[in-house]
C-alpha cells in the first residue's frame, strides 16, 4: 500500500520520520485495531502499533481507502502501548511454536 504524505494533518516533531512510520506498518508483528469508540468508527479511523526497523515503537491513527494509507497522527509508544505490543508479540510467538 502507498502512503499519502501530502499535507499531513500533524507536525513532525523530529522524533519520527515518514520512513519510521511506514516501517512500523511493515512490522510483521504490528497490531492493527478498529477502535470500539463510535467517535473513531464513524470516521473509519484505525490504530496501528508497530516498530520501525530501528526498533522504535510507533502508535499511529490512520484511515485507508484500501489503496492508500493516510496517517492522521503518529507518535512514539507510551509505556502502556509498549507493554500491550510486547504482550501481543509474545502471544504470537508462543502460538507459532
């Protein structure tokens, strides 16, 4: 899938780059969620928790039309998101063995 980076609706603060964000979506263990909040579901927003190639945990809110991904917001993981990602990773790895 392609990313739409034209006029992103947020400011890059220097801690992440568009490449980091794209890599977090390519993470084979990325967790993608459809929020259960009607606020997000009505606008078809999704969450992605993944890691960049450098190992930076990145939380993103995005929308997609099936061909392009439009990132609405991205930031590094919080401690709780890191814990959630690691728990899901451990579950995936234990199911494979």
